[in-house]
C-alpha cells in the first residue's frame, strides 16, 4: 500500500509536501513526472523533500507517493566496470534508452536483471545450519580479476533451509532461503539493497599495517597512505588534483577502485571511461576497468544527487570490503559535496556559520571519512576501504572550512602547490605542506619488503629538500656566490631529487608507474651519488666540475629509461655512475700526492 | 496558453513580484505582466506554492502598483524558437529579435534549461583547433568541444584576442569553418559594436548568431541569455551537425546579475556576497559544451571574464577555473610592455591538450616542447628576479642565457601581430629556435631524438647528447 500526498510548495530543488505517515529520510516520487527525492525534515503535517532532479514545470497540487524506504543501492554482481549517477542510476543503460540527455523521472534498475552469473555455493555450507549477515553463501566470478563473494545481507539471520547448486542465475532468482527467528522465510538473491547513509556492519576494526602502493614516488616513498587509511588531496584549480586521483585509481595495488566524480567535469569521467579499459592493471595484467566502478554526478547535474553520490560510492566500497577486498575510494571533490550541503541548507534557511556552510559540516565530514578503515569481516577475512578525498579550496586557501576540517580528520595530506604546477613540476605535491601520520607503520613494511634503509634515506632526502629551501632563500637575496661549495652541492642534490624522483610524468609510459623497488633504488642511487659528490667537494673538487658532469643529466632521466622490471639495468647504470665519481676521486687523490 | 489574468499582486520588491490566490502554477513558468498603462513586462516563476507565487520580473518592478497590475501565466518554460534562420540574427536575453527584423518562425521550440548531458553520452574531445596564436596552440592547445576561458581584467585586450580566435580558428587540415554563437552580457555599446564590425569585416556575419544584453538592459536578462545562446548552439551542433564556437563575454557581469537577484530573493551569501550556488550555476552553463557520441557537431566554449581588481582568487575566476578545462590568463605587466597578446604563461593551462597534440595530431615533439618551454620560462623568471636584486652582471654565464631566453620568449613567441596567423609547425619551429638559445644539457624535458632533429646546435660544440637507451 503506497502512501499518497500532494505538493504544497516548490522552491528549486526543495519541495514541501503533505504525505501522511512519511518518515524522515524516506524516498518519495513527486509530481506527474515522478521525480525522485528524499525527505529531509518533518514539521507538523508537512515534509520537506530534496529532489534529485530539476523541478522545472512542476506544480503545487500534483501528487506525491511515498516509497517506504530510504535512499538505497543495489549491491551484487554487475557493478564492476559500470558508470552510475549520484543515486545509482546506470548511465550507460540510460544513454541507450533515453539518448544524450538525462531524462527526468526515469529510474531503471541499477543492476541488469537479464545477465546470468555462474554461482558456486560455498562447499562447507550445509542446509539446516545457522547463518547470519556477512556469511559467504558462494561466489560469482564477476570479472576476470574480481571474485564477487555472495554474502548473507547484514540484516538477515536464521536457519539456512536451502542453497542453490552451482549454475547460472539471474539477479532475480532465489539462490538461498533462510528461516528467521520469527519464522519468516527470506529468499536471498545474488544482490541485496542497503541504505547508503547507514555504514555496513563488520566484526571489528583492525589496525592498518600495510601501505597502499600507488606507484607514485612522492606518495609511496614520502607521504604513504595505509590500506584502510584516510587521505586528502587539496589544491587550487590547475594544480593537478584530478591527475593525482586518476593515477591512484590506475596504479594502486587495490582489488577494487571506486571513483566518485562529485560535481566535477563530465569530460574527466569520459577520460576514465575511455582510457581505463585500455590500461592494464600492473598487478593482474587485466584491464583496469574490470576492477573499477564510476559514480558520476558532474557539476551540471542536479545538486542534491551530488550530495548523495559520495554515500552511494562509500556504500559500494564497504560492500566489496565485506567480501575481503582492499578497496580504494576516490572522491573528487569533497568540496563540491560540501557546497551541495551548503546549497540545501541555505534553501532551508538554516543559520550559516563559516562562509555560508552549515554548522554540521564538520560532523558530516568526519562521519563520512570514518567509514574508511581496515576491518575483520564476518566471513571473508580482512578487508579495507582506503578513502582519498580531493578538496578544492576557493582561491587555493587551505584555511577555508572544508580543507581545515578535513585536515583534522585524515592521516595523509597530499598538498598541491600552485607554484610547482606553474613550473610544470608534476605531481605538484608540496613536500613542505604535505604530511603522513603513518610513516613509521609504513616503514616496517618497506624495511621487510624492500630495503632496511628506507626510512633513513627518506629522512635524508626530506632534510636535504628543507636545506635547499633555506639556501634558495639566501640565493634569492644575495646570489649564489654567497654559498659555500658544500652548500651549492646541496642545491644540486636537491635538484637531482626533485627531477629524478619527485617529478613523475603520468603521460610517460615508463615513468607513470614505479614499483616500490624501483622507487627505493632511484632514491638510493641519487643519494649515493650526492654523498659521493659531497666527499669529493671536501677533497677540493670544484662544484662546477661536478655539476657539469653529463652523468647528472642521465641520472635525472633514468626514471623514464628503466621500467620497473629493468632494475638490473638500472643497477648496472648506477655502478657506472659510481665509477665515474670514484675515478674523479682517484684523479684528485693522485694530484694531491703529486703536489705534496 | 492560459488567457486568464490575475490582479492579485500582493507585493513588489527588488524585481520580485508576489501574486496571491493563484492555483497550481508551475515552477519556472513564463509570465507576462501588464502595468496600469498597458505596457508589457516578462517574468518567470521562481517559487510556487498553493498560497502564492513569486515572480522574477526581467524588466524590474519600478512603477508597478499593486492595484493595477495584471499577471498572466503562459504555462510554458522559457523557450527559444529554433530554425537554420537564426544564423545572421541578433537576439536579446529572452530570445526576442534585437535587429529590427521579425521573430524567427518555427515549430521547434526548446526549453533553455536543458537536462544535463549524460556523461556516458560524451566523447572525449581531442581534435586540435589551430587558432594561429602561438601561446595557445603551442602551450595551451584548444581542442574541439573544450571550454577554455580567457581570464582578463579591465583595460586588457581580451576582446581583440577573442576576435582573433574567432577569425583564425580552424582544424589544421579541414576547410570547414565554425559557426559562431556570440553571447554578450552587460557589455558596453562600443564592445558590442567592435564584435559586430569584426564579424562583418571577416565576412562571417551570416554564420553568427548573436545574443546581446547591453550594460543598460535589464540585468535579469543576463541570467537567461547564456542559456538561450547555448540552446541555440546545441541546436546548431547536434541537430545541424555544425562545429560551433561559442564566445561569451563577460561572465563577471553574469555573476554580478546572479548576485543581484540572489540578494533580492534573500539567499544566504557565501563568498563576497555571491550565492552558494554560483558554482553549480556556472557549471550549468560551461558543461553544455562538448562532444556527443555519434553526433557530428561540437560545441567549443570560450568565455571571457574580467577578474575584479586583477584578482584570480576572486570567486568568479576561481570557480570558473574549477569547472573549465584550463584557462588563458592575460597579464597587465606584459600588456604594459606592449606585448600582444599579453598571455601570462605560468597560470595558463589547457587540460585537454595532452590528448589532442603530438604525433598524428600536431607534431611528435609538441608535448615535450611545450613542457620544456614552461619549465625554462619558470626558471628564467626566477633568474630575472635574482638579476633585479644582484644585477644582471653578477649572474653566471648560464644564468645570462636564461635571461636572454626569457626576453626572446616574450618578444618573439608570446608577442605576435593581431593579423598574424601562425601555423602549428611555425609555432613549434619558433619554439626550437628559442630552445636553441640554451645548451642541450639544460633541456631535460625533450628527448634526445627530438633534440637531434630540431635543436640548432645538437651534437655540436655544446654538449654530447645524452643516450636514452639503457646500456647494453
């Protein structure tokens, strides 16, 4: 029995309705067009609804229907490789059915009901056993690279009466029946629905211990993010936020990538849709699109659905986490989400606090980021959701509300700088403003897996960069002549690190991804050469002689010469470079002997 | 069309009219208002309830009295009539003719508030447009379907630059020309005249649709004008398969009109009094550019905006930069030095450039050359700063070369004539001429092969080229 009511008032995307028995958060369908919306507050007999679509030409007096459930997503096989809008409408399907523009009042099923999936039941699972939310019923090979585990939905528990044998099933077919405590029979399918604003339950939280490897040197080596960690990428326009997010989506060693384009450019999502199927996952060798899902609410799409989009994304991320996967979710950009919040609160006449944002901005932001983490799942071992949010501060000012609140919540902060971007130093991540709270945890992994000197070398490079900044200020005041030879060699060393390690071209096929081994080898090589040079300078070798060595230019380029699987050649090259410096040393030592 | 007229106006304030006791009026409905003398005004419903309706009056509410005002609801959203005959015509922000000729008669009407394009329907823009301007083609290339604004400021030659782009823009090996949609919001008489004469003298007038709102026309019309213009552009591009170049000027006037209306409505201000939805509102305009699958035409958008007090962090350029695919920034400093076009290289950017240039599109060395010029110029500017402190004579020989490069770059590469139409090959050759002012060791962003091919002194006295191949 559906609830019926009528429209009283239309104020842009905020509509007042009367609908007896409606609940806060309930989905409603309004008007003759059947636009979808969500109840955001109740006052007496009236309810305020935010509408996910444009309300042009909707009239007071038109009917309203309550749908008796909150905003939910469909979770099941068929998600991977798809593109959905902010309320999980399948955009490919809508394009085929309805053409270039997104029509109003249309809501096809998110998951295709026709497709058949080969379901393999869990062997150990016998009828007449007790099951509860999160227990694995079986699995479906969703794509070549993603094994989709079919779980008992979190809100179901009871006695398993029957489980389907191995075979092909569509989403609407029952694959298991469960008798709940009150005797009700629940038919379980390959998919279930879950409300997006409610975090999915897990057994307990687990601490993160392994870094997320993104193949990006400045991220992995200098400002690591753990699997299950929370990171932010703030930056003014044109500094390369989206590029950083795309690179993480491309090359990180996650099982699943959820990319939420929240209030950003349509063409950027097209770029992902076009390029990802052609790119290979460096870990599985399969097409990247097989493990990627896009949620797209571009900047021109209705603002209320933009607010919902990041919840749709994180709920899907949690669902794959519950299957024991490591998931990365990228939200580009959380500022646009906050603006959607501000726009709705403004229409409701709520008291603004900072720059028009409502007082609940900080709590909503932290509740959202808190959905990231590494957990012990009910039946699938450990899973994680790493959450990386882009932030678009107005005028690049990091003291504005969204950036400053975000900074308090996250552990890893990749600050983009306009100055670096202007000089085409990409990724334009500023090594002074950025931070990672998890370096010591990441160090344990690096020391075990790659090299015991990782933390030391990382520290050495950072302190050299800090010295470089200091010395550059002096140079800018009085010129390079004021520096000692050793100091000028520091400038050379820092330039080597900047160009040979920190700068990384997303467009160069070799440089775009660096394995952890390559990252460390590059860093260690350049620092070794720097150390050798520093010794030579102490012996009295003029800085100019070292700076003019053609080998330095070669060192800057070896990042794009040697692929991650050509490390032996890189080591050979390193030996050549070391030899050149050693021969200079012996030359000077000889000269020293001759003169003495 | 409803013939019924209401005389139940209960309030008139700041361009807004409240009408009581009207049943079921649609949100966004078009309204016709008649005053005591029988003069007509236009409006649109911006809030509708079962008790009363709020109307935004385009011509303002001056001289309206509550007793003798009649309101008629037309039961249609704001629409534009479309036919191929719109080419060569001039309209106002409501789509009414402004050239003294009769209205366009057509059965095809479209609401100017189109539904958003499905991202899955878009194709990625990647066809290089040659504008003949080195700083754009070489360093911030424009591609078909891109939105690339010009960030300018009062007194800078943005109109001349926009006109030059309109004159010269073409695909390098295609004869077809762009159809042009020109949208002017709050412009002065002389600016409007400048563009009209430009179009006339370059013989494209018959291929231009103009939407003009003068500085003394109603500001509210500035809000509907770009939507009218883009609806026309979509018709030309996706119904008539044309490649459309939309030039809009001045977005700042648009945003100011939006602020004026928002303030009258009592919206909560966010930054500098602009409403919180300025971003979404601008995005509704900018995102209507692009390319669509299986459609032949395209919409390329070049909005012009003047940065208030030359401030790029002002909300209007700031939010624009977050939506558009790059920006061309003009510099007062270069302008004062007599450089035309005074394109400020460092903050300028084209995000779609990477896929539209290089082998198969322009020339294989283009991506690296552009990157190298940027890096060198940034370095050279640092050197110039240093020189201004310690004196140019104190600089090392290498730094002196950077100084020379910066000067040559500004005078020869950035600067060019208003009628100078450089092909992309000319631009790239000129770039190499400048890069050759520096030794090959200073060039770390171009490959050895490219240096061997294009660097004037490659392999000669200056330095041995560095091997790119791994040693055997």
